[in-house]
C-alpha cells in the first residue's frame, strides 16, 4: 500500500488556506458581517499557516542537506572507481 504524502497537518493547513480565502471573498462582498471576536479567526489561521510553512521549510532543508551529502559521497565513490579502473587497465 502506498503511503500518502499528505499528513494531518498538511490537510489542516490547506483547509485554513481555503477557509481564509473564502472568508476574505465573502467579507469583501459584504456577505459576512461578523462580531469582533470572529474577525480574528483568519489571523489565527494565518499564524498557523506561517508555523506550518516554517516547519515545511526546515523539513525540506534537511532533505536537501542529506541529498547534498549523498551527492558528495557518490562523486567520491565514482572517482575512486575511476582511479581503480585506470590503475588496473594500464
């Protein structure tokens, strides 16, 4: 079974994005007239999204560092194989 690349937090972040977008459209059109307390809900959602985005950046930077390390190790191994081949076939 293939594991989904989206986890709970990713889905929650997309729900927040869609919710804020819909709220903004309805607010601009004048359809929503909310009390002051509910006016802050999109800001809380945006704060969550900022935290989620920072977490994703950190996660992707770790993956990139691991990929760069793998690339350097592979280059070293290929260089060693090339040296061994040239030594054995002279």
